[in-house]
């Protein structure tokens, strides 16, 4: 299966395609102990349109930089 690098917003153990997908109520209840962070993720190409992916899903990897994610994706 082909892997791709995609920017996602990590919030707890979830990766959101857009920060706008995180409910306002959830954000308010969790702030300041948890805030969404932009991450570079390796995911299966079939998951690229999914709005929400768990960080614990098989084959999902999360990186702080695009370079690290792209380097790892090339090794697949």
C-alpha cells in the first residue's frame, strides 16, 4: 500500500485533517492542558480524505518536521 505525508493536527491521540474539525467544546474543555499541534504524518494513501485518524491506527506515524516524515516515507 502506498504511503503519503500529510499535515494533520494532533489533539490527544487523534489526527484531524483540519483544525476546524475539532469541536469548540472539546477545545475549551481541554485548554490549557492540551492544545492542537501541527504534525507531519505518514498515512496510507487510502486515508488521505478521512477527517479523523487515530495515532494508534496501524501504519500511522507522526513527525515534527516534514523532512523527517518524507525521509521515513521513502523507506517504505
